[in-house]
């Protein structure tokens, strides 16, 4: 897939083999982040430096997100383990099969 995007007023033609990625939306996200950094930066800061600072901000946000997802997955794993133990304690043990049931040789 080939698409044109605009970041900081410059148009780029980019290609991607990933069809499930919305490149124009990603470009708008990057452009907005660069605008935020540019608005806070000293006047005259070049676009390269603005891009590097925006990338660092995005990478920092991504890392915080990764940690939150990892923590959530750990919690889910603990919950599944606890639930499994509870369920196993409630189910009859395989070695107890037939206990309490009347069989052919049992008295009625």
C-alpha cells in the first residue's frame, strides 16, 4: 500500500505492507505530537530536534502503556490461577470416582 501523508507541512509518500495500519491516522498523531513539542520549545527549534523530542515522548508513553498492560496481564494470570485452584477444590477428585454411588456389589 502506498499513501501520502503530511507532517509539519511536508508531504511524504510512504509504503507499507501492513494493510491493517491506518497510516494517515498515524501521521496525524505524529504531527499533533510534534506540534505540541514545537509549541513548548524555544523559538527557532529545528524540525529534526522537534521530531526527536516528539519520538522520545511517544516512546515514553508507549513504555508506560507496556508496563500497565504487563501489570494487568499479571493480575489476570493470578486471577486465573486462583480461580483454577478454587474450581479444582470444588470438583471431585478423579481417585474419588464412584465413592458414594451404588454399584453392582453394593447393598441397597
